[in-house]
């Protein structure tokens, strides 16, 4: 399967999973559903970015964040085109899918639907969603690819540069 098909499939899966779960989460309004002793489902409207950061923005902030997100997606699409490895294409596509999932929410609601609430006792990690997870996991895969691909890059240097290292 080509990197473009893999990327398109990843974007579709990320978007579908994100939007389906957020639609289900809309029914949680005013409720806290305890799933496990450390995990709840709860509806939170996030006007900021991932994990509730900068949550003080108003409707103009949602438009600004939407514009920034779309600009980042455009840059990621350029990077995707240049990516040679399928795993890197998959990672970039996960970030794109997650970003687009949150853009859809901002355009529909003026805020992002967050609903996954992990906690230890009374300390709660900021609520998040599937899109946020795709972004974080995609970035982690990109970082790991960069770390473990470095020896390959060093081996690809021209002979003159390899001799001086």
C-alpha cells in the first residue's frame, strides 16, 4: 500500500473515531460516568488547545485557533509529500486527522468536545479526546522515528563528510 493510501486511511480513521466518540459524548451533559476508579467520561467544552491549555479564549479565539490549525495541517501535508517512510507518513497523518477533528468541533461549536477524564484521587489530568490522542501519539511516533533514523541519515552522508566525522 502506498504512503498516500496509508495516510488517507489514517486520517479517515482518526477523524471518524474522533467525531463518532464526540457525538456520543454530547449526551454526557452534566453527568460524570465512572468507568474505572481512575477514569471517567465527562463533557468538557475546551475553547483552547489540547488538554485544556489556553482555555480562556472566546469565539474569536476559536477562529484564530482554527486558522493556525489549518496552517499547520497545510505544512504537514507538504511534509507528508516529502516523507519517504510509511511509518512517518502514518504519524504525520495521525496528527493531521487529530487536528482536523478539533477544527471541525471549533467550526461547529466554537469549542472542542473533550470527554476523557483520567485521575488519581482528586487530581485530574486535563480532559481530552481522540483527536488529542492522535496528535500526541503522532508526534511521539515522529520523534521516535527521528531518534531511531539518525544513524541511517549519518550513513547517507557523502564520503567527504563521513571521513571528517
